[in-house]
C-alpha cells in the first residue's frame, strides 16, 4: 500500500485538482487557457524532476530522496494555496510536480532493489490496481472539497497528503539502496551516468517501448472528450462511464499480465503483447480511415489502449534489469522520456484535430508500431 501511494502521488495531485480549474479562472479573472498553464507546467515539472531525483536516489538513498521531495511538495502546496496571482500559482505547481515526482521515480527503483526481473514486473502490475483508483475517485473528491470549502482547500489537502506520505516513509520504509549502488553513483556524475546508460541498446529499446506505448494514453486523454461527446454523440455523464471502461481495461490487462508471469517471462509477454497491440492499432486506423461507426472503432480502441496493462510493467522491469546498480537513474530516464513523448503526442493530437477519430487513431497506430519495432529490434534478448 505504501508503494502504491508513492506510485499514485502524481496522479492524485493532477486529478484532485482538475475540478478547481473553472473556479481558479474566475477568482483570478483570467482565461481558461491561462489556467491550463498550471497543468502544462506541472507536466514539465514531472518530466524534469524525475531526471533529477532518479540519480539522486542512487547517490543519497531512497528514503532521503522521497523525504526531500515531500518537503518540496508541502512547501509548494502551501505557496499554491496562498498564491496572489495566476503566475505565482503556475510557479507553485511546477515545484509541486518536482516534489511529488521524487516519490514516483524512487518507487520504481525500490521495487527493483527488492525484486528480480520477473517479480518486479508482477509488482508493477499489482501497483496498477492502486494507480487506477486515482482517475476514478480523485476528480469527484476534488469537486466535493472545492464545492464545500473553495479551491484553496484542495491545496490544503495536498499539504496533508505530503505530510502523511513523509510520515509513512519515515516510520515504515526501510532503506533499500545497496552499498554497490551508492558506490557506482558516487563514481560518476549524473550526466556521465546517463551517457553510460544510453549506450545500452536494450535499455534504449525498453525506454522507447514504454514511452511509445504510454503515448497512446496521452493521445486518447488529449482528445477523449471531443471523440466521445462531439464525434460519437454521448453526453458528459456517459463520457465518464466510457473513460472508466478504458481504465478497467488497462487494469484488467495488468492483472492478466501478473497471472501470465507465473508461467512465463516478462520478455515473452512483452514480445507477444507488442505485436498484438500493433495489430489492434492497425485495425483502429483502418476503421477510422473509412469513418466506421462507434461499434467498430470502440473495440479496436479498447484493445489498443488496454495493451498498456500488458506492456508498461514488463517494459519497466526490463529497463531496470539492464543495470540494477543504476536503478534510480534508469527510473529517472523512464519517467522523463515518457512524459516528454506523451506531451509531444498530446500536442500532435491537438494540432491534427479535424473533427474525426482519424488523428487519434493514426497517433495510436504509429505509436504502437514504434513500440513493437523498438522491442523486437532493440530490447529483445538475443
């Protein structure tokens, strides 16, 4: 449960905040686009912060890195709650992202410290259960808090969350970084360490697999409201239900992955799943090209997105297994690359928007093809 809380830290900080956006725009008398900067800046902070805190956890230890991140998070949340202008809120959200990403990036390294390749993939699949709760419950809870006490109260809740996680880590989390990891980190600079890692062909392959597969989720999230409401013609309440169905598909696939790993290896599951996902993406693209109806596009989209549950955990476990003594730095690379590619996919989906499902389908199909090629061309054990 503690590792699950660390994993979901960032998602909760995003989703609990979403219902407050209109109220923030009214209070500061700014446009919706100006308030959206608080979200964009947060994602930038998540990408940059993971590149920093990942190798830092190798150098100073997992517990100190998380506790430092929690301190930054609490102070940033307080600054957001007291922000006099929208510009101050944007800056506060950036530092809030830096703080919470320390827990996320270090959590992956802790899993690799404690478990081997196969078991770490199983643990990552199990953590998906906790992670899935955030988008299902957090927006509703955030809306209740904002309605009852105003949007500032949401940031007061964030302060409490940061303190609670810091206390749990202080009292319940044992240090898992090995002496060998500490020695390896001390022997090289951060940039030199990253240069060493990027010379590993298999690691680059796993990074591309994870980032490309994750880009399918970013592409869907960026265009989901327009697709479901404007193109398919569903209402806002039905949009929430459909969004939840996709989340259930991803979580269900992750638990199937956990069962498969009792009988086979993460790489075998990843190899088969990447090909299956690419085929689902091709079917989705073909359906979008002929402007197929909802009953044709939805199953293909469901399969394409659900593949994340079979791919993400195994790609993460594979990447961390390439050089376990640099697990923190690898975790930082994974997080940074995933958010950077995801942001690019979201921007591309928005730029290509034409009122049909085709741009999203093309984004997803290309991303899944890249993931399959990256695994079979680079990451697959020879």
